[in-house]
C-alpha cells in the first residue's frame, strides 16, 4: 500500500513590542507583519478552542499564508507538537503570560489523525487481507473435511466388520435352525410312523388272535366258517389299509424333505443377495 505524509517545521517569531525594540524602517515593517501573522494565528487557535468547547465557528484559515499553511497542523489530519519558550526575567512578565495563554489555547485543539493512504491501495490491502482470511478459513475447512472423511472411513470399516461378523453368525444360526427343524420334523414323522406301526401291529395281532379263535370254532360250526372267511377278508382289508397308510406317510416324508431342500436353497439365495448388496455398498 502507498502511504504519504508531510512534515512541517515552523519557527514562529515571538511577538515584539515596537516601542520597546525601537526598530525602524524595513525592520519595523517586518515586525508589523510578524505581529499581524501571529495575531491571525492566535485568532485561528481561539476559534478552534471555542469549537472544541461546543461552539460552531468559522475558522479563518485564509486570512494569512501562515494559517493556510498550518491548516492541517491545527485541527486537521496531523500530529502537532508546539514548543512555547518563555523568559524567566521580570521585565518579560507580560510576554510570558501571553505566551502561556497562547499555549493553553493550543492544548484545547484536538486533531483528527487518520492514515494518508491511497484509496486504491487501501482497497487492495483490504481485499488481500480478506483473501488471506478466506484462504485460512478454507484451509481449516479442508482439514476438518479430511478429519471427517477419516472418521467416516473408520466408521465404515467398523460397520463392514460388524456386518461381516453378523452375517457369519446369521449363516451359522440359519444352518443350525434349518438342521434343527429338519431333525425335529424327521423325529416327529418317525414317531408318528412308529406309533402307527405299533397300532397296526396291535390291531393285526388282535385280528390274528380272533382268526385263530374262529379257526378253532370252525370245526364245530359251518356258520363259524363263513364268519371266519369274512374275518379273513376284513383282516386282508385292514392289512391293505395299513399298507396304503404307510405309503401315504412315506409320501409325506418325501414332500417334507423336498420342502426342507427348497428352504435351504432360498436361504442360500438370500445370503448371496446380501453379499451382492454389501459389495455394492463398499
């Protein structure tokens, strides 16, 4: 950025009493001009002091060249230092008091100091600071995004590991459940077949006993022979019925085994679909 400044070094001559100094001619004219310039400067300083006290005053900077040159130093954009010199002699008492009053009024003036900077350069500086701030913010966001990405990848790995563990547990449980169902169904069917077989054997034994009893009674009566033949027919019917029921239970057992095989195939298909979805997710 471009910054400008100006330094004014002004050596103000002290007020001079012509009667006391006794100057004449050219020096008298110079003394009068000096006193006039100092009077105008004092007037400007007094107006500035009144303005700082709250009064609205017109500042007569244009009255003299001196006040116009010191415009920025008095109430403007400047840092101003004024050194007032006085004399310790009693004979200079009036000038000393006047100088101190002059300095006291100067102390009441407040300058508005701002940096003399080119507008374009200032704008460029502000934009460069804003760009640097945005870059820093972007770097912070990038680091935060990287941290979030690492955290998400870590969570994804943990989720995938947990999913694999759950899948293995689910497959093992599925196989155990399928085997347990198959075993229970087979045991139940075998028990039913054994109960049926036992029942039919008991019925067959009873019929056979009755048949033997009828054979023993056949010798005593022809009517008993006919009843025995009917009994034999019933016995054969019961035997055929028993065979048909056994064949029916065997057919049910085969259907149950086919159903178990289909359930296994469906479970394997569901497991393959789950693996495909997991591979797509990864």
